[in-house]
């Protein structure tokens, strides 16, 4: 597979065809893809809200008013919308849940190996807590899932638009995320481009390879 082809074929979709819906099996594949995203020390500090029905997407779209109205139709006309969330804190309950999942999945040959993993994860969590950048660290992990989702969608011929243009506080309130210890960080519209999607016709633009790579010799 030539993965670069999919990276170049995808684009931030500015207008979706509201008549076309993504098959459930494809959505399931995308969900599985992001569930398997890597994260530092397997911390998995994320949660994903999937909105499919008109009513569900309308709830998400409310957070685009008034300041981000240009993004509203990308939610209301999409087939599905995914809200990427992160935890507000990396609490003991979550750390234990991850550790027990790893144990159940057969990651530890001994109790000692389990303790080593627990301590390693705890070290990094504490490091970021001390540096006062725990939230930013968790968001970085969730952005890996975003990148995985965007390239994965392209391979499945699904169009997508990632959006930071929304009122996170309003969306957290609408979806009851704060009570669940979560906050929204990115909204992604998923579906199929419509004929009036101007961005599909524009050439892609990236800085040159010379500008973004340094080859050490
Ligand atoms: C984290 C993130 C936030 C973005 N927010 C928005 C947004 O609010 N609205 C929008 O139309 N596009 C948004 N974009 C799309 C970018 O503008 C787009 O990815 C970038 O210009 C590169 O173009 P391409 O994705 O078509 O290759 C966002 C992209 C990312 C990765």
C-alpha cells in the first residue's frame, strides 16, 4: 500500500453531502482504529463521542454558535461526527483500569512485571503533573488518535474535517462531559464531500521537504 497516496488524497472537507451516510461497518472500523492508537505509557487518556442522528449532530453543532458559525454545516451535513475528548485528570481509577486491562490482555508474565509497568506509568504522570502540563500531555496523546483517524478515513475513502473551531465549554455542558471528568478538544465531521466542497478542488499545500527535514550526516 502506498500510504502517501492517501495522505495526499485527503483534505479538510468544507462541505459534506447530507444525503450520503457512512455504512456502520466502516464506522466500526474507524472506531477500532482510534481505539488502537498509541499513547505514551499506554495512558489512553481519551474518550470519543460519536454523533450520528440529526438530533445528536445538532447538539454538537450548537457549540459552533455564535463564534464558529462557519463550522456549523460541517457538523449538520456530515454523516457522523466524532468528538475527541480527554480526561481532566489522570486519576488513580483510570490508571488502575489501564493496568488491569493490560493484565487481562496478558501483558504481564509476573506480578513484578505488572508493578514495573505501574511504576513507569506513574513516573510519567507525576512528571507531567509536577511540570504542570498534564492536560497538554494528555491532549498530545489524543491528537495521535486524530492523526490516525484522518489518515485511516482516507484509506477507507471517507472524507473528514477536523475542527478546533467550536466552544469547548458549551459542548462540554451540552454533552455532560465535565461530570464524567472529560473535556472536548476536537470535533471531526465524517462523511462524503459534496459537489460544492471548494477545498476538494484546491491544490494541497505544504512546506517543502528541505524546510521541514534536517538530514544528519
Ligand atoms: C487540529 C485541527 C483543527 C482544525 N480546525 C479547523 C476548523 O475549525 N475548521 C476548518 O474548516 N478546518 C479546520 N482544520 C483543517 C485545517 O485547516 C487543514 O487540515 C489544513 O489547512 C491542511 O489542509 P488539508 O487538511 O486539507 O490537507 C483543522 C485541522 C486540524 C488538524
